[in-house]
């Protein structure tokens, strides 16, 4: 018999103290109430949610969207072209050189007095009387495009190479990775310069009259070198991911079910790599942009008169003391883009990297 | 009744995660007597490890002790300064962990690691410390201690590493040893060695042990007093005979019936229905409510009061009170 | 009704491990293992970590290509060609409910994958129906088919793994430590389910585990492995009531029993030392380094499995 002296005095029976209806059995529905499965989220949705809470990442996305919007809208609104030298009434305006932002040249002011509407020079003009704002916009276009395409090349080559190496392992992996090691050792800048010189000599005539002429052989050499050299870190990353994914039992389970290697790579391995690949690509873009800017800065970039942020910065060096704003604007733009992509990449990594999940 | 070393009263620890507050420990109380072995049994999510970490104050973010008291030798541990707590850890209360592979630092020799423990809490010189380390290794049954002292963790087997952990924990002769699933990661035959070692050492050094595990067999073998935990609360407490031969909580009963060894015949195992508790969705009443065969309406809303079953045995289950009421009614009828 | 379903003959699985700059040593994970599994029965395979039991299961399904020996299913040899259709008959349930399910796939995808690979359902509706059927067989709510694996608890995930294994209607399943990673209260549920499925679907199991009590509960016959070899095999009652090999005896006595009075009564045989490395297997009987009855003969000659009566096989020189 239970001893309940400690808890309740014997004198007053339980039945009077407690509400007996509470002791009737609980129903199944009441039990189910407690066991609710949490709201269904996929890995992806969960990551997006996390990303939206990261202020830096969100600001970066906003900045990048703003920049992209601007480079599409600006050429429509601003009536100047990037290579157009300011002229008033059809005559080249020599007083329109090196104007400060939001100022008008003498001739332009005269034209305004006589009733003409002239669009303001938001960033001023350069030494050849070209509107600087539109040049910066086009420069941004070039930089972003180069960054994007270069990253895509890196992604595709790196992904395929890394997948093969990682999935098949063994000797295949050994050979492929040694090739990667050799490529790592090659000096990229030197190769770009050499290739630029060679291509200039051989291809420049072939390109006359085509779209590529405007871009120039230098650009092509940049793309080629990216395709040859810069994919290696992506390949290593993908390979590493695949090696660790292969350790999971669900890969073995798929084999036991009779899945062929193609199916396993497609349905099991690659989907689990995607987040890492996206993060890596997001961080690759600013690196590509920066490289292009640097090359343009030293004169190996896009063909004049097509501007690039780097070449604009380079040209601004001359008049630095008198016109500091000419260096300021393209540099600021480079910084903004690179910083935004980097912060976005970091944010993506924090949100999506499975290893950092709690 | 010997001296009470550790008195835990209504301890509450929560983890403040992005998804909400997880009340990992929700009102746990127990006493630990000098020289006794207390077992804490529970499955994953029961809060048993968190209880130990709360006592030692080694909780990681976002965990925080949110209530209750831990009295050790007259001092309140929960409010002790960090400096003073460091003096307690390793010297008065030690802990050994589950996975010997990750609990030892791979870049230091095992000698170094044991010596570190000694250095932190005693005033001996280098020679004495080295000698003491070798002494500890001999004590825990590591063969060739003078040679082993220079070895690195990767050179040792799982069982050896666990012995080294025990040596580190006992180097300063603590009053209490907390063992958090010390044999779960080891093979059965090695487990037997380690458990035997712990029993030997306990007799020799007289410390109290808190043994945390989910293995009822280990509990039956080692422990004098036992508390059963589920969902952050204590379901039942008592000595070994109370818990194994007269379980009063439905969860304890369920556990005992679901172990194959208890069922010699090939009858169906009586399993506990449902899935383990979701710690983010704790009911206000008894945490075992949704899986309990005898659940009543009161169990959903009100946490069960602790009923004294015998001098040594207490249970937190409304079914016990219901049985008492029924018994009273039966008497009245008579 | 002793129709032989699976036969394993002298199975050997060696892995090459680098032990020096130019040296490779064979790791003899499985070293000459033979047994038979009859239709409808469960053979338990028990041993500690490193004994090779998991490797046996995987080699049987040709997930590793055996270094030596042969595996037969209903008389047909299992090799990399025949496994393409034999995988519909022989399946596996894995140990870790967390890494055995692809985190990017829904439950329906996971269970549907075998159906897709082998073109078992002609229409989408048929596929959906079959998936619902299987989910209900394993006790999962079919409404949860669109959910992802990580939303379920360990026990439920294991049910998903089992559902995946039975989707093809196999007759033989290897349960590789399928309950070892689960909480005790959930283990019992899953063990019960294995038994129910066996009765309902007429399955035969190779039940691999390190917990001998679970193995004994599930199996009709048991084989005990040590360092790549089977050292004792027989009916479950024989092994648990009359263990003969010194390793089996110490294994049984080392397992703590959930009964305080029994615990105190038991005379525990605690083995000295650690399990030798599979790279340096002792000569003769591999258990001799820890055996209290070891003699000179044990170091010289390898004991083979002998029938000590009633199909109770023991590999030991000592009688």
C-alpha cells in the first residue's frame, strides 16, 4: 500500500480534494494535438529565410539590383552616347572638356539661355568632352558582363572536371588533380599579357566588322585565359564536395537499388553540391570583375573607346590633382560592386552552407 | 544516510534558439550522497546531459541556466564567479564524455593532457607532475605507462583513450565524477572493462559518481540510486530495486518492457507508441502525455506532483494518484 | 520448408591499405565466411566493431566486389551482371537514419526511386498508389509523402528506409545495424515492424547487429563473427543457452543485463586487452591473444567450424 502521509493527510480522502473528471482518460485527439509536425520547409526555403534576416546580404542585393536597373535605364534616359563628344548645334564644343559634375560648358549655357534643353552632365565630362556619367554606366556594363561570363565559364568547366574527378576517383582522380596542380602553378597575368599580344597580332584583322571588334582582342584573351586557368579552384571545390557526399549511405542505397552512375550523379550528388557551387560562383564574380578592372587599368582590357571601369580609372590618373572626381566615380563603382558581391556571397554561405548549420 | 555532497533543486536550463525556447531541463531535483553512484537514465532529448553540463556550468551558447539551485559543499554553483567555478571544475567535480576520439586533443601527447589537468589545480613541480601522470595511467590500467605517456591519442584504441580520459578526470581526486555516456561508443567487451575499472576506482578513491546513460543494463549494474528523465523532467526516482522491480511511471514501465533481453520468449516487444518528444513543443503538463497508454485529461495540463511511493521511491505520475483515489473508493464501498 | 534462399561460400573481402610509401597491406575484413539462409528465416550476424559483419552484408549485395568466394541467390550466382536484376530480390536497410536518406528528396521520391529505376509502375497514379500502400505498411502517414526526410524523427526515417527497401518486393533483406542508432523505445517499434513485415511479406533476413540480445530476439539462427571469421554458428537457443566458443561466452557475459539482482549474481568474464588490428591478424586462431584457454596449437593452426551436434558449429581447438 502506498504511503502518502508525506504528501496528503490521511484524514481527507483524495476524492474530495481533486476534480475527478480530470482523471478520465485522454482521447486520441488530445494526444495528437501535441504531436504536430513542424511546418514543412525545404532546405532552400530555410536558407532564403535565413538570408533575409542578414542585413548585409539584403543591402547588397538591393545595391546590386539598383546598379543593374540603372545600367539598363540610364542609356534610355541620358541622351548622350559613351563615345559622343559633346557638341552644340552640331559643332564640337571645345569648352566642354573636363567639366565638373552638374556644370555646363560655356556654349551649353548659351544654348540653355536661348531656350534649349540640355541634359545635365551628372558626373561631368572627360578630357575628350564625353559625358562621364554615361561612360561610367557603360563601363559598369562591361565589367559586370565580363564578370558574369567569366564566372559562367569557370563554373561550367570546373563543374564538369570536378565531377568526373570526384565521382570516379582512383587513377582518374589522381591524373586530373595533378593537371590541376600544374595549372595552379602557371602565372596568370603573364599568360594574359602574352596571349593578348599574340591575339592582337593574329586576330585583330579577322575581327574587323564583327561585334567582337568593339570588345577587342584583349577581351577575348581575358576570356580565353579564364577558361584555361581560373576554373581550377571550382574544380577542386566540386571534387571535394563530391568526395564527402560519396561517403553518405544514401549513395550506397541508390547503388543497391540498381541506380546507374549517371542517375546517381544527377539526382543524388549534384543537388547536394548546388549550395556550395552557388556560393563559390557568387564569390568568383567580384574576383573576375576585379581582374578585368586591373587589366583595363594597365591597358590590356577592352578596346577604346568602349569604356571599362578600370580604363576610366587609369585615364583619370593624369588629371588627378585638378579633377579628382574622375577617379572617384569609377573606383567607387568598382568598390561597390565587389563589396556587394562579397557580402552577398558571405551571406549565402552563412545561410546555405550545410556545415555551418546548427 | 551519509553526507549529501550535491543537492540539485528545481534546476531549469533552456536553449534560446532561432526557433524558440527549448526547455531542455525543466525542474530537475536530486541529491547525491558521498560515495554513492547515481544513475540518470533517459533517451535522447531527455535533458540528462544538459543537466550535467549545467552542474559543471559548461553549457554552450545559446544555453542558459534559468532557474533552480545547485548546492555543492554549501556553495551555490549557479551563482559562483567564473574564476571560482574553474577551481571547482577538474578539482572537485570532474566529467568524462562519450566520445573518446573527439574528447582528447589530437596534437598533444596523452601525458601532456593529464599533466595539464594536474598543473591547473595543484602546486607541484614538473617532476612531481610527470610522476603523478604515470601513476594515474597505472591506476587506470594502461599497460607500459612510461612509454604510453609520450604517445598521441591516435595511437591508442578506443578503450585506452577512455581510460586516459578517466585518468585526466581523476588526477586531482575529485569528490564527484560525472560520466556522460562513457561507454556508449565502445564495444561491449571494452565496455565491460571500463565499467569494471570505474567500480574499482570508486571503491579505492571513494568519490561519488553520476552515471548518465540510456542503457538500462549499465544502470542496473553500476548504480545505487537512479533517476529516470523524460522531456526535461524527472519521471521517477529510487534505488535499483525500486525502479527495476516496481516501476511506477508509465515511461519507465515502457522502457523496461521494450528491451529484448527482458523478454526471454519470442513474444512481441511492448513498445512505447509515438515518436520522441519535440522539445520545441512541450506540453504544459506531463511531457510523456502523447505517448502514454494511460494518459488522462489532467496529464495534458498539469505537471504531475511527486508522490512518495516508499521511503526511497518517488514517482511523478498522475496514474499513481488515480490509483490511490480508486483504492479509497473501493474502501469506502466496503 | 527448408528451401535454401541465399548461400554464401567462402566469401573473402580484402581491402588494400597503404602501410608504407610503396607498400600495401591487405585488410582482411571478411576472411572465408560461409553460411546458408533458408526461405522465411532470419540469420543473425553478431560481433563487435571491425569484425566484418557489415562488409559481409555489403559484399552479398555486390556493393563491394568480393575478393574471393561466391554468393548464390536461389542457385544463381551474384555478380556485377546478375545483380542488375537480382537487386529486385535482395535489398538492404542501413544503419544511420540520417545519412541513408538524401536530404534533397521527398519521402515520395525516396520510395519512388526504386519503382522508377525498374519501371515498375506504368502510370503516375499507379506509382502514387503503390507509394501510399508501402507507406501504410511501414506505419507512416501517407499525407506526409511530400515532406522531406529531415522533418522526421530517427525512428520514422528508419521506416522510410525500410519502405524504400521493400518497394521492389524483395524476398531477402540485409538489415545492417538497422536499429542500433535508435533510442531504446523506438528500437522496439522498429523490431516489431521487421517481424510483422517478415510475416506479411514472407521475407528472409540477414540481421546484423552488435547487440546480441536484439539479434537473439530477431533471429532463428545466429552466427558470431570475430576479426573476419565466423567462430560460432547455430540455432539461437543453442547459442544463448550453450555458448561454446570462449569469445561468445565472454561476449554474452560482458553485456550488462537490465536486472540488478541478475547483475550481481553474474560472474563476468572480462577480456584482457584490445581487439587486434585487422591488418595484423594473429596466426592460427585470431582470438588466441585474448583467450584464457589458449594453447600452443591455437597459435599454429587455424581451427575450422565443426558441427558439435544439432548444427551447432564452433571453431575452437578446445573441447
